[in-house]
C-alpha cells in the first residue's frame, strides 16, 4: 500500500512539473508606456531560440484567406473564402514566412501581437471564412489604423484557426494614440478589455481580467504580499511589469525606448524582444542570437505596390539602423524559413512525417509565388 501511495505521489509530482514546464515555455509579456511625448510598446517572446524574418509588407496587395485546411489539403477545401487588398504597409516579425507573422506594426501605428493563452477556444461560424491565426494578425495590419477599428471588425471578419492540436492565443493591440485592447476568445466568444476595462496596459499569459484581480494581492497595488522582482522568475510578470512601468519618470531624461528594453529584461528576458516607438514610427528589436539592438524606421521603407518585399534575418548580428541591410525576399528564401519555422511553431512530430506537411509547403509556395511576382 505504501509503495502504491509513493508511486501515485511521484506521478502527481511529475504531472505538476509538466504543467509548470509547459506554462513557462509559453510565457510572453507585452506592455504600453504612454506619456505626453511618447507611446512605446514592449514585447518579450519567451519560448526558445527561433529562426525568423523581419519583413516590410507592401500596400495594395490582393490577398486571400488561408485556413488550416487551405494550408494542408491537396485539393481546395469547400469553405467560405474572402479576399482583401492591403491598405497599409507594415513591418512584421515572422516565424512562419511571409504573411504569417507573430506580431508587427503598420505605418499608421497599429501594433498587434499574440500571446499564448490555454483557455482559447473558437466557436466556428460556418457562414464565415476561416483564417490561420498568423495570417489574422497580418490582416489587422493590412486593414486597420486604430484599436477601435480592429474591435469593430471582429464580428464581420474571419473565424480564427489555431493549431489543430494545440491551444490558441490572445492578442495585445495598441495604436499611436495610446489606446490598448486585450482581445480574447473565451468559450467561443470574444472577450474584449479596452479603455476603462483595461486600466493597466499589460498582457501576459493569463486572462486579462484575472490578472487585474491577482495584482491586488501585492503590496505595491494595495495588498499585503511581497512582490518579488527577480528577473529570472517566470511568476507574476504582469505585476512586475506594472511596478516598473509605474516607476518610470520621464523628467530624469531617461530615454523611454531604453527604459522599455530594461523593463523587458527585468520582467524575464525574451528570446525575441521588440520595442515599437509608435509616435515616431520606429521599431527596435533584438534576439538571443543577435543581441545588438537593431532598428527600422517605417518612414524609410518603401511600401508602394511596385516595391520589392524586403527582409532581414531576426538573428542578424548587425546593430543600429539596418535599413540598408535589408535584402530582397525571394520565394526560395521564404520556402527555407517556412521549413525552419513550422517545426518550431507547431511541435507535432507526426505532422512532419505526413502528406499534410508536404501539401502545406506546396500550398504556401504557390501562395507566395503570387505575392512576390
């Protein structure tokens, strides 16, 4: 009997460790710092070392929705379809290739990023088209200039397709005027925190409204519990970010962009880090493999329909303004990043030995040929 109890305890401990490990693996953080003369977004991608490209996306490109079935089917699936023409140029950070970003900012100052949330489930509306989550991000950057425009479009645009055997995400949205929103799909319905319902412009990997409740237990926010500021700890990143941001004093001449990077490191340093200066249309970034801070000014980028799509590897060792180091994105280069990125993004060994993966690469190849011609 004693041995059986010990066995059960070992299994329980291992299960708890697995839950903690999986939660930590998908721990990211996004925040907004807003003042009279600055509007700064910071984001940490806390996961693993990843390949990826930073892409300049053009205006006036005709696109079509890509659902998961579109990606992995030999024949065109019988699903509702949609087309749109991109209104705005953007800079995006793409693990999975062109038009499939993890986050980005457009020339109007709209910033969109996804963060893991294991409570995410989408109710399918059979009358609406489906769109893979990464393309959904690009759709927002292509079409909208403000947080309110994104929110207004939620009920009429496509259903979001997540990975087929993996939980989804929620989204942190911000714009040049300092508006923010946390967009979550809970039990198949949109839960939107914005304005008065989003008093702290931060998002991590718990439901936003749950974070607002939990932060009140800490001393800096009216509670009695001591808040550990250990930057190597995964826990309480929401509260740590709120504490550091509330202590920023622009009158001491500390640059808000530099301060945002320091906050990212104080929360829990990420493998990818981005700081977007929304008022000045500049995006700064670095990675664990390319640790020097790089920047791109959106005003330098040619987003016109006749321009060539440009990119830089996110793990580049360059530093400072990297505009002159941007390269032409070709179909072959994009194919290479698709092959490197998908196994990182979707951890399903069986999938990569299936026909579905072969069709995904073929379908994305055909899609990108059309976009880069």
